């Protein structure tokens, strides 16, 4: 039987970038699934504070050279890769000089939220999907972790819904309480619109705040993971009302609950496990 192909999309992962518990989950979960026979790919941004030499990143020439269009501007996409020897896993990093070559992640040295975090998010989500297409690797499951990956479900279910790479993919979104208190650019939902989409497809993101990022992602996902105990009540209500398969936040030994959840989703046996 063919291996289940699992794509992890995240803005942080240990040991490369450790901001919140997301970095530990995205490090341990894919290895646990690989040990259960899954085929894994991991994508994350190449933030400027990720040490390329220490982590042995190198550019993948055959994947680089694409341009990601945001607000009618072309933005070059550079792809780098690093390996985790202990797990035999490769991590692909999306880089762009304007968006990611700075030493801070989401706020500047004085703690101010970057004005272009909206475009950085769009770039990352668009670039992630284009990179997977160029890899020629069709994932059975796409698991998005955290708010910076929130547009991926929307894109897969609209622009990429008939694309051979993603048309059979099931999308899972993990909601974490570690988010941002500011707002993204007021035009975020408009800028996020891609080909074969309308503003109606991104209307859930209109408020440009943390909760709308989660709600927008859940709107277009096939299943949801509640990755923290203390999540916003409005977000939790939206998840409950959506009637989508939901996995509770508790972790079991060797991520057995995630394995079962993935298997049920990929077999179309969508039953809520909350």
C-alpha cells in the first residue's frame, strides 16, 4: 500500500526557530508519523534569525526562481533546504530578501508589529503551495500549524482545487492560542485573493486579527485540531458550529491520536474525535 503523504506547513520548528510550543509539535509530530510509515515534507519561512551555517541550509536551485505576485508586485522566491539527521527528514525554507532578511520575526527591535506581516503571510502561503507543485509531490494530508499558515486551506479549496497536486488533499488546521494582538493591514483579505477566487472567498479574514485568521482557516479546512486548552470562545464556537472533524488538544503517546485522525480523514471516515 502506498505511503500516506503528509505535508506540514508551519512558521516555526525546532531546532531552527523556537518561539512557542508550535516548534516542538512540528518537530515531534512529523517524526512520529514518519516512524509509522508516512512520507513527510515540511515547509517554513526562512526568517533572518535562522542561522544558515549552523543549520546547514543550502539553496535548492531547481526549486528557486519563481516569482510570487502580491498586490501586482513580483517577489522572488528562494528555496533552501536542511536535514534533520536524527529523523531523516528534510525541511524546506521559503526565503525572500524583502520579507525575511531581517533579524526579528514578527516585530521589530522595539516590539512594533511589522507593517508588512500581511504580505509576508500571503507570500509564505502562496509560495508553499507553488513549492510543493514544483516538487511534483501530491500530499494526501496538508496540516497547517498556526496563524501564518491560515491562507493555505483557502487557496487549496479555491485556486488549487482542481490542481493535480492538491485536488485530493485533505486539509487540517491546528489552532494555537499563541497569536498576535495587533491587526494585519486592513487590505489583507483583498490582497490575499488569488486567481479563480473572489473577495467572498476571503471574507472570513476581513477583520485581519488573530481570531479571523483562525476562523478563515477553519472555514476552508476539512478538519481541525484544537492545539491549546485556552482558545478564544468565539473561535471555539465557530469550530463547533462548523461540525468539522475535531481533535482535542491532548497529546497521546507517539501521537497515536494524530495517526488515527489522519487515517480517518484520508479514508473519508470523517468522525469528530473531540
